[in-house]
């Protein structure tokens, strides 16, 4: 099929809607159709400048572009699936993020292991595994490359918002997540769950902590192409996205385990996407007393719980901060999986999920025991002997 007419029409429509903040994802029926369109796009770019805002999403055979109305395209391209390229937000408690007093928390006086890392008994297994040779993609706001607790844990990464720039963190959330996973300052800083793991920061979120679905899909694609082992996704939305699901499926088929936060709405029977997809590991948050945090979503869609209340970790500017949210719980689980994969690198995503769930410690509450428990490093590694 010749996509010249389609691309001319798309160029004109983008030009008419220059000021729109809405974006759409247009998915093709198969890889052949997608490739034909992208090839034609490359040829027409010099003469159709509005097409520069079109972004190919190879992992799902799709493109993303600013587009308000799409009725014309539904009529002319019946085989094309079109959905909203919606905004996704971080799963951290806003009152912590906005508090200037917390953002100025001083550095620990000496080597500190945060309570969450101790709660899941990570230090008890560091003589067996510290996460070496495991590569973790943190699709987030970037990271503070100059932070003394992260210098030895960081790999190159990518900035999807500005390809010519490094993935520096202009928000703080990504740096906080990275610290819980793999901070490694054993002299006068903090230590994360897997201090020898490698963090690959994938900056898809802006300084406000928001990203389009297409930004996250591009991040997943980058992680797949660079053969990472784990993807940490500490954010979500309440609306299902078929495009994001397809990207998650393809990453899972490639052997990457995806860990996603369940959301901070305190719901009893629902979690946000992508955590709700069966291909991910859905994480809820607990408090220091071993109970489910009041803000955490909960219920049958949660795979495991982990510490997520008042979590002390690294922050931009070489500082430290205390945040709460299922975002923070998710980073604990990503670190634990790194400990597991360092010992048994051949485990599949489904095997990893099974081991995490089976080795979790049941949570008590309201007079009964929950079927879903809090992750535990010692029990997890002991269970590896059966695989």
C-alpha cells in the first residue's frame, strides 16, 4: 500500500491542530504495513514538515502524533487502530513531593540502611547476592548522576524527551526510585536493596512527573533493544491502553520482568494500569508496622506488597528525601528481583512472579490473613533451590 495520501492528510491535520495537547497512537495491522508507512514518512519529511512531530513506535507497529480529531482516519484506514495517547502520572504521595522541609533532609551521618530495605531482609542475603550483572531499566524522570550514593550504580541510559541530552532528573522521583533499588554508599550514605545492580535511567517523564503513553512505550522498546533484565514502572493510570499492553506483552516475551505500582487511591478491588496487566508484577505498599498502607490500592489484583510509607532515599542535588507511595514499594521489589536474577539469571518473568508470591510473608489485618503477602529476601532466595 502507498501511504503517501495518508501522510499528506496527516500532515495537514497536524497543521490545523498545532495548539492541541491531545496525542493519538495509530497502530497498524502488521509489521509490513507499519514499515511501509515509516519508509514513506522518511521520504516525505523534507516536504511535509508537520510530520516531524510523528514518532514511530516500532515495538507495537504504531506511530504517535499530536491529533485532536481522528474521524477522517477511521474512515480511510479501517485496518488501523486508533487510541488516545493519554498522560500518565507518578505514584508518589503529593504532600511529600511538595514539602520543602522534606526535600532538604540532611545526609545520613554515616552508613544507613533505610527501614524498608531492612524490613524485607535484604541485608541478610547480601552474602549470597547483591544484584551483580543485573540490568534494571527505570523508566521515570531520570536520575541525579552526580549523587555520591548512585555513582557506582548508574549506566548510560537515555533521555526520550531530548535525545541530545543525558537523562538528568529535574523532578526527584527517578532519583528516589534508583536509590531504593541500588544505592551503594557504604561509607556515609545509604544502601539500596541490590547495591551491585546496574540502573539504566530512561527519562520519559518531565519535571512535573507526567509522560504520554507513547513515551513509556518508547522506553520499553529501548529496554528490550538493550537487553535489560528488569523494568521498574512506578506510575499508572486508571484507563486501559491496548497499545501499552502490547508493549508490555512484547517485553515479557523478550524475557524482561516488569514491576509496576498499583496506585495510591486506597481502592479495595482495583489497581491502576499497567500494574493490572497480568504480564506485570503488581505491587502494593506497606507501613513500618507490617500493615497495608492506607493510601495503597489492594485486593486480588495485587501480586505482592513491599515497604512504601515514609521511605528515605536519594534525591536530586546530592540530597535525600522521604516519600510515600506504591512507587516506593515497587522499587523495593525491583531490587529483590535483581538479587534473585544475580543467582539464577535464566528465570522467566512468570517464574519470578511465582517465586515472589510464594515466598511472601502473609499480612495480618482485620482478624484474618491476606492471601497476598509482603516480599521477603531470605524466603525468596531459599525457594530458588526448587528451580
